[in-house]
C-alpha cells in the first residue's frame, strides 16, 4: 500500500534509427493505472530509447499518482547510470 510501480521497456531498430517506448503503471494490487506506448522517430541506440521510456513514464506516473514510485527497467546500464552519484553528461 502507498506505492505504485512503473515498468518501462523499449524497442530499437538499428537499420533506420527508430524505436518505441512502453510504459505501464500499476497500483499495489496490480491493477493498471495507465498503459502507454509511443513511436520514437530518432534514437541512436537501445539505451537512448530506454531513457526516453523512463523520462516519459516518470512524467506520466507523477501526473497520475501521488503514491511513492518504484521504477523497473531491464536495462542494467540505464539503472547503473541512474544510481550513480557523479554527474554523467553523456
């Protein structure tokens, strides 16, 4: 109780540099608060697409819930970058 979970994922097409972002926000019972996906016209790689999903997902989650937020991503590099205490300007 008191928490919501945002699950994000991406897709990336290296041939044309397009991608997709998927976001699902659930409450403590597992009920869906929102689901969203979007086309990404340009992204350099899968990490960039996952970061776009993270940014949009957090923005949507904050707009739709005042509960504490847990974010889940399967991109280890993005999670590591997010947890770093040093500034990463890349």
